[in-house]
């Protein structure tokens, strides 16, 4: 048996398991070995001192016995004195031994802490790419010093107005934006007081970074979209009017998406040449810096081939301006890659997209290819797209539960879980719809961001970031150029 084998056997069991667990990472192994060596050294020092203390106690006791045996006169006094001397010497040495033991324990603890702090960022190199989870849209968030005004439907959403207001106040501090918060002012102030944001609200109003705009009740989630025509004072209508009157450069609502689409069409109108606006949502892909834009995800359940053709034109411009893709690859969601596959809608749309020269059509996109990164824009009817969107929203939580259940049990599992925890959270975060916040309503004459009905503060912040990015990249200027295309004027 060689020295290396003997060395491994003599290592504490827990340390040896760590070495086995991280044996593929030389830097990690080095750190663990250093920690183990420090622990062994400290233990040896403590053992030697304690042993020395025992020897001194024994010697002191022998001296006391000898003195007592040789001296008859005053034997009791001498024995007592010797015992006291021995006790004091032993006590001092033992106290020193305890101090060294404590120091040894501290060394072990520090070694363990150093190992953990050094190991965590180095372990699982294949997952390192997941740790850079800042959304690609954040790269240019602070590159423009001019603050833009965004109108927010503060009464729209399942939890409005409290979480919507909280998200707006957070976004004001993170991005160069100002907010026109539309809602029933009395309700908004009560919500701010309830969640402890009253002082911050007043401060931002004084700083002219937030303005409260009074309105009526919102359009309910169960109401028909046409209700916006009857209730002109509804919060979404008031917010949309701010965009129409150039008092805001974008609008956001987590309320009734059908009502928002209807309000946008009636208040600010469609782009010339666009028959039906589409809702475009960003889906994550294998490359976290390059998401895919899927549209339509709910605005139009029944579509014509010409609608999907227009969706592709809208998505192409958005991908170029906001996603910064020089030549976006467009895909048509279908049940097969072959051009002969699909229903009547898919077949006719394939022909239209194949003949379009203004963008790069990559052919049919199967469901398994949506998140592959092979396409930058995927078009489909709103019925299919909405199912795809809702399905993806559930994937993050399910994936995290599966990974948790598959982790090893016992001490080894606990060690692995400790190092994987942050990675698992980041994986879920990449798939969480709250991180993307909202979807753009493309095809109307203004920047409109639709939030999820269950949006809370994080979703609101992400949606406002999306609106800010769209404004800064001049999306509307390029979308307005679509009317010059011959295909839209035919």
C-alpha cells in the first residue's frame, strides 16, 4: 500500500468524501487538502500540549510524594504545599492546552469557511453560464440619461394597486424612467399606506418622478373587451390617452389584455397596413443572451395567412431593434419541418413567408425547436401561442422540483444541495415569466406592454424595463416604415 493510499485512508471521512466529490477540479481539491492539513496540524498541536500537561501533572505529583516521604517533620505541611504547587502547575498547563485546542478549532472553522467560499464559484463549471442571469436588455438600461415617461394602469391586475405601485417605485430607482400612475387616487394612497410605501410615494411625487392620475374603475378580467368603448374613464383608457396625447411614451397594464388591445386600437390606432396587432412574448433559449420572440400569444385566436405574414414582419423589426439581431431568422410554428406538413393555415402561410424578401425565413419550426435558439422569431396563431406561453410558465417550478427530488440523500446530498442551491434558483429564474414581465403589443401606433394578470412587483419592474428598452431603440420609427412595403399596400 503506497503513501497516497495510506494518506487517503487516514483523512477524516467527511473530508475524504469531499475530495471524491470534487476530484475533477484541481483547484477545489487543493483547497480541501489545505483545510484538512490545517485541521490535522491543529489537532496534533493540541494533542502534544495536552500530553505535555499530563506529564507535568504526573511529575508534580511524584515530587510531592518524594518530599512527603523524605521529610518527617512537618510532613503534612510539605505535602500540602507540594500538592498546591502541582495543582497550580497542572492547572496552568491545562489552561494553556485548552487555549491551543480552541485555537485549533478556530483554524479548522476558518479553513472550512475558506474552502466553502472558494469552492462555490468554482464547482460545476458547466453551470457557470447560468450564473450570469442579468437580462440582455439591461446592458443599455443606463446608457441614456434622459428619463422617459411611462403611463401605468395602476388598477389593472389581480393584486392591483399595491404590488403595481411597489414595482413602479422600484423601477424608478433602477431605470431612467418617470411614471404616470393611473388609478383611483384614494385607493392608491390606502394601498401605499398598507404596504408601508406612503413616505416613498410622497418623496417620488415631490421629486417629479411619479405623478398620480385619477381615473375610474378598471375593466374587469371577466368583462368583454368592448367595455372600453362605454367606460371612457376606465384606468386603461386614461393611460392610453396619455400616450395618444404624447404625455407618455409607453403604456403598461397587467389588466384585461383584450381590453388593453381594444383600447389601443380605439385610442391610438393600428399601424397602416397591419390588420391585426399581435402580442409578442420573449421565451428563453439555450443561449441566455439570445431569447426568441413568439407571436401571437393570445391577441388573435383565429388567424388568416396574411395575419401571420404581418406578424413575421413585425417580429423581424423588433428582433433587429430591441434584441439587436442583425439578421433575425423567422420560423413558422408547425408539426413538422417539411413544407408539406400542417393544416391549411400553415401551408398557405408557408408559401407567403417563403416569397418574402425583406426577412430571412428559416422554414417550419417544430415545438421542440422553439427554445433551441435556431430561430429568433417564431410566428403562430394566438390560440396555439397562448397555450405555448402558459405551458412554459409552469416549466420553471416543475423543473426545480424534479432536480430537488433527484439530488442524493444523506450527507453527500446535503453537501451537493448546498453548492447547487444558487444554480437551481438561477435556472428557475431564467424560466420564470416574472423575469420577462410582459409582452409587447405589436402593430399599434404606440409602445404597449401587457403584463400577466398575476403580476407582482418583480414582474412590473421587468415589464417597465422592456418598455424603456423599446422606447430607447426607436422601435416605433422602424415599425412605421412597414407601410412602405408593397405587400402591405396590395
